[in-house]
């Protein structure tokens, strides 16, 4: 996967998190067409950029705990 593909995946992940529509890590991996391990790597990238990401077991989705804007 090249750099532009990685940026695109980060943007798609951000959009899904905003909609609280990620699903479980396995579902998210399927939606993004990446491995489950890569999902966690991308989530860590967002967290390192300051994203306040959490997981809701009830909704089975990742979400931002407070407003966050992804600037690339």
C-alpha cells in the first residue's frame, strides 16, 4: 500500500468514526479492506495525532470522545 492509499484509509477511518459506524474491529477491517492488525495500527496513528478515540461495547463502534478534526 502506497502513501496515498494510507492517507485515503485514514480519511475513510475518520469518516466512519465520526458516524459511529465502524462496527467491531473485524467488521471495520472488512469495510476498509485491511487486516484486523492494520485497523489497530491506523487507530494508533490517529491517537498519536491527538484523536480521542474510544470504543463503545453497546454500539460496537469506535467514536471520538470529544471533537476532533483530522488535518493531513
